[in-house]
């Protein structure tokens, strides 16, 4: 059962939250839920994953609440980057997707909780407080998936195979598929144009594809962008 108790008075202080979702109405609704609590305050809002990373670099925040499906960089990609550049920052995924694949990717990306938007009014506050106590927060279906995955792997006696693409290659693939130029991608990811071009060549070689159109089709199938 979710822990809805107030934080320990010894741990007094407001939890400063960065909220990232590409829909302004969703951000407004989530902000209302959080700002009603005396210990929670949304101090920064982002409309995509890249903006969330930039705000996390420049603003004093304790917790990032990220939507999964966002333009430029997804919440999963942003979570991986944030876990690297701000290891002190706690991360929650807030999503409409009751999806095992997304759930496991979120855990690998460094998220400490996975909250469904459909029950955000019930679970999100408790998830924020749990994250700040370094405790995981998982909705019931996610717990079932986690146990089933563990039992399946134990039965097989092996780990799941590694992902085909590295996290950085996924970031480049998403931006290429969204139509960004090499210079724009370099600026967004803080890398050189030559590095972007090398990643693009590696993507084509790894995936056995020919051009940007093929990469875009692959990105749609992989769920990195919407068709």
C-alpha cells in the first residue's frame, strides 16, 4: 500500500521539483496535485527532455518528474543523461503507458519510481516522498512484472541480451528521425558535428539500413517517435 504519510520532521524542507511533459494541460494538472502539498513545490517546467536536462543543469532541484513520450529527447533518454550529470537528482517517470518494456527501461535509466498518469492523483505525492527517501515506488502491475521477469530469467539461467544500440546512439537516432540537422543534434547533445556523423554512420551499419528514411521507420517501430 502506498505510503502517504508526511515526511519525518527531521527531514524538514521543501522538495523542489522539475516537471517535464510536452502537454501544458497535463503539466498544469500535475502541478496542482503537487503544489497542494506543503512539502512539495514545482520550481521548473520543461516541454521536452532536452529542456529538462538544461533546466536540471541550471536550476536548484531535488526531483525530476518526467513524462516518457516527449519530443527531441524522450523521458527515458533524459533520465539516462540526468543520472550521469546530476547523480544527486532523484527521478520519477510519469506516464500513460502501463507497459513492461518502458518500465524496465525506466529502471535501467536510473528512475526510482514509475507512476501512471491515470492514478497520479492517488500515487504521485507518495512516489515523490518515497524517491526522496531513496525508496522505490512501483504501481502494482509493475511489481508483478518485476517478479515475473526475475523468475523468467532465473528459470532460463541467463541475463537478457544487451540492447542493440547504446543510449547515445538512441538519442542521435531519435533526433535524426525528427528531422534535425547534424549541427542541431550536435548543439542539443553537446557533442561535435563529426561525432554526430560518426554515430549516424554506426547506426546505418549496425541496423543494416541505407538512409534517413530507413532510420525514421526504425525509430517509429522502436517507439522513439510517433508516426
